[in-house]
C-alpha cells in the first residue's frame, strides 16, 4: 500500500500518509485503536522492535528485522547490536598509516567458517591496507578455507602437533607461523592502526633486551588478581615482539625454562597454563626471574604491556556466554570487577595503584582441579 501510494502521489505522498488515509477510512476507530496501542507500549515497553531506528540522524545498524523482549524488573536493560554479516557493515577507516600492518587470525575454523568469512570481509573495509593471514590446521576443510584467498589474504595450513596439555602447543605453533587474533574473535572498530601506533608512541616501554615496544591487549581475561593473566585473545604490537612472545618452543620444554613441573602445573596456587604460561615465559625472558606475586604481575603490566578497554577495539568474542557484553569487565554485585581496564592500567603506569591491595589481601588461588578457592567465592 505504501509503495503504491508513493508511486501514485510522488512528492505529495507525505501529505497523504497511510495513517491519514486510514483515519479517513476508519475515523475514530483507527484513532482510538492507535491511542490504545501507544498507551500500552508506553506502560509496558518490554518489546523493542525498532532496533535500527535513527537517533539524532544516525542508526547503529542498517538492517534488523528481529525484536528484543525486556522483562527485567530491578535493572536497566540496554543492548548493543553488531552486524553478523559483512554486507550489513558499512563502517570504514579514514587513516592511512605509513607503517605496514598485518592481521593474523589463528586457530581451528570448523563450523565457524561463515563467521570467519564475514570477519575477513569486514576487515577488508576497516583495514584497507593490511595483509590478512589465516593460520589453521591441515585437517580443516582446505578447499573451503582456500576460497578466502586473494591478493591480500593468505592462508597457512600447518600440521597439528601432538596433543599437549590444554592444547597450548597448538596455539604456540599456529601463532608463531603467523601472528594474532583468533578465529572466534572479531574487531569492529575502524582506524585501529593509528590508535595502536599512538599507544606505542605515548607509552614507551621500560628498557630491556628482549622486546622493543609494548604489547597491547584488551581487558577481556586480563585479571587484576590472577598472577600473569595477560589476555591472549587479541594482541597487538611489533611483529618481532609478538614472534618473541609466541616462541615456537613447545609447552613441555618451556616449562623447564620457567621452573615448573609438567606433573604439577601450579606456582603459588596459580595454574601455569594457557595465557598465564605464555605471559610467565615472556617475563622470564625479559627479567630472568619470576616472583609469582601480585607485585611482580602488576609491575610487568606497568613496564611492558598496555591494557585497553574492549570498547577501544569494539571486540566481540564468540565464545563463553558471548551474549553478556561486559562479562568479567563490569559488575554491580561486587566491590570490584575481575578484569583490568584502561583506567586501572593508567593508574598502574602512573604509580597510583596503592589502594589495590585494600580490595583484596591476596591473589586468586586455585585447587588441583583448577577451581577458584578464594575471591568472588562468597
């Protein structure tokens, strides 16, 4: 009906909108029904349907046909939409960095091929001058994944290493032959190249003989009270530094370097696995010692790393309760959030973190089943 009227009335359509026609045809019945509907919506505004509405001339997303039902009672419910598909993503970058950038996406693909495909197509819009490298395993669907190749997108297939504890060797190998975000992670923020360059220039690294510049990571899984818990979900930095971080020396051999037994993967009740292992190994290279203390962990963040908010990357991690936008990052039910954000890190950098130990007298401790035994347990 709307299309028909627009075609027939042209520019006069807006003087004779459908609601005016309906008012003319049905009179007070239409008006009363519309008013009842408006009153119902205003009192029971729990169904959000106009998710792509324009607010101050701009909508967050171009297309969305679904709805959100909000039945919360004691909290304000907010929501954030990110396009699933690249054809609904219009954001572009305006910066033209002189430095060469590469985005490395590592890990298994499996059923997330379409997610990966759309991620790459989005990256082509916001990282126009970047090389994109996908590093995965020989037993993946090679024909399918090779379809992603073009002049700026490269695929690396590696032979899987033998099964290792917590698959850490898989991560070391697939990243060291490339370098890093993960196949289940997507960054939506444009102009990231200049942002990363600016961070490196603004916050010079403490002089050392191992790495040249700070390694930049998001808040997600970078925990304040878990020793050496540096997020490995996304890492940004100079290629030589990241190659050093993902040294191809495998897990078992590296454990000897950091003086941890493969039969007992704990130091000071901290599990030496995954991101903790990688961070500890790097700090051993830099400082030739590890204290396994909160002070040593916080000093390493101040001296060698930079923590930015997830929102600075507009990071989406398609795993582990992914629907909860601020998991680990925000809390109103406890005295402090688990993760370190940029505000925390900046206080560290400026030696203004003297009150952190007032929040917790000890670090996170785990039992032999890798279960947290203190902090956040009450």
